[in-house]
């Protein structure tokens, strides 16, 4: 019996059939014991069943089945994220899933994959100076060990590694930024300026909506509509062990348009230089 997808040979139908095949292949490589399910002998197919993926991802069985059948349905970012986590997709596979589902790759995933290997080598060579690579949405795409020592990024899920999110909604890094109150308006103004070229993109709108809903101070600053370009400036951090640190922040653009930039933090005084960890 033919499905709706079989009757349509257009580009969208081809993409949906590819999505169906990709989901099946990734579902079949996950064993029940990997996700804490009992392994029974009576299994007709390798890997997980459709209903098991749906249950683990928290989505409807019918909805997930339609995805694997190549039906013409629109899955949300949240549903795709849940499926990607359940199927244990790596960042490249996750981005591929979004593309096949007809949703542009999330900026953080897309931009991280675009960073040349030479940039990662440079990050290591600049130790012990903290260095971070971000996109215009303030997602952290790459960083060296000195930056990890400075703020602590590795313990965060990749999708949560966002400066605005951690400072406004999570308030996680504010204790390490003694000048945050004076600089938060500048940060929001730079972000609003960058968003001018992305106002219709779901990932940007989703981030703004989350920040406005979870942070009253972001909401207040956002409604002021201030804009400004990024500039090099001196930035202070309060490290839990090393104490007060003072750096000159310098932006280095890694693309023709100001979308992906590397920020280097060089000590602005001898006291800060002496407190930096010794490269291993």
C-alpha cells in the first residue's frame, strides 16, 4: 500500500523519505540496554522499537511514526531535540536531522562545525591567555582551557553555552563578572544590533522569547531598543580561587561578516599575569 510520501516525487518528498531512512538507521543502532530498557528475546527488528523511541523522547507514538513514514508534518525544534537526544546523535548528526526535517541548523551547531581545525590549534597555542570563539548570537562555539578555568563552560550542555542565557536567565556567571551591572546594557545593545540580520530566524526569536520570559531585566533592556557595535574594552573577572583579574578583550573576526569572532583576553596588569594557570 502506497503512503502519501510515495505519491509525491518532489524535493520535499525526497527530503522526507531521507529523513525517514535516517531515523530508522539511527533507531536500529541503539540497543535497549543502552537506554535502560529490558532486553527481550522476541524482537523482530534490531535496536529500539518506534514506540520506545517515542516514549523515551516524550513525543506521541503516532507523531514519531509519521516522521518515519515520511509524512508531510512539521516537527518543532523541541521535538527534534528530544529525538536527537534519545537516539544519541552527535552534533553533526543532529544538524543533519534538522536539515532533513526542513529546519535550518541551529546557529551554534552550524557555526561550530564551520570552525577550521587551525583555529582550534590556535586556541591551544594562546595558553595561558583565555580565548573564546562565539557567533553573533553569543553561543560559545569553542574555547581553550584557560577560558574554561576562567568561567567553567565544559559542565554545561552544548545548547546552554550562551553568554546571554547564562548571565540573564541562569545568572550562573554573574558572580564572576563584577562589572556586569554597568555592562549589561551594552551587551544587550550589541546583541540587538547583531539580530538585525536574523529577525526572521526561529532560533534567534526563540532565544529572545526565552530571555524575555525568564529575565525581567533583559525584558526591560530589550524594550529600550538600544543598538551599538562591539568594541574592544577592558574586562574584569572575579575568580573563586585567583581573585580579581583584569584583561584587555580583543575581537578577531573569523568570517567576512561579523558573525563569528574570536575574543582574546590578555592580562592588563602584572598581578593578573601572575595569577594565570601554567599551561600543561
